[in-house]
């Protein structure tokens, strides 16, 4: 329960910081979105996912709160970060047409926000959870998993397919009906 409490607390901080920017109509990585928002997301998101995962690894008491939130964060950020370009090096002003809308400034220290680095960390966390959490926990979120099967991020799709495969192997009579509709 302590891991769930920590994850919820960090998730609240992440949502609060991000909501302020969304309230102004800015998306993560937008030219007018302060780079600190991306850096804060890069710091908090992996911790939030890992702590939800730790809570799930300790039992099923918070399964129906932690699993949907973990999946929502993973799917939403994987989609959003997939669309962001890498930051330009400090002092660089060359922009491609794609960068003009969503330029992500790099920090001068070199340790700034990198969408690819954050996405790799998120995927690594989910990959570890997909191998360690028991299939019945994933089965509890089967409708949410099936609804995101057409995810545009290739790594997210690969991980999602592996999770669905594990659920189908463990619960073929229950899971086949949800997956059969995908054909």
C-alpha cells in the first residue's frame, strides 16, 4: 500500500504540472511549453510507473486502481512522446518543417528533456513489469489492453502484443473472446 500511495502522490504532482500547461493549450514539447515540464515528466513518469508496478507486485489489493492508471500513463505518454522530435543541441537554430510546430529546446547542461530517452525508460519499466507481474493482473485490464492494440508506437505495440500473448496462454477460454473481435 505504501508503493501505491507514493505512486499516487507522484502521479498527482505530474498531473498538476502537466495540467497547468494543458490549461494554457500547450502539449508536451510545444515551442511555448517550458522545457522544465518535459524535464519534470522525465523525472516523475518512470518513478510513477515503477511504484504502481511495485504495488501490483505486492498483491491484488490495489489492482483495480493501479493497473488502469499504469496502463493509461504508459499508453498516453508513449503516443505523445512518439510524435515529439529530439531536442536541438544548445545554440542550434536549424529547424525542419516538422520541428517548427513542436520544437523541444535542449538544456544547456546536456541533461535536458529527451523524448526518446524518456520513452525508452518507460518502455523498459513496462517490459520488466510485463515479465514479472502475474497474468491474472493483466487479465483484469484486458478491455483496456485490447482497446489500445492499434497503438502507433511500435515498441508499445510489441510490448502490448507480448502481454496479450501471456494472458491468452494463461486464460485461453476467457481472453479469446475479447481478442477474437480484433480479427
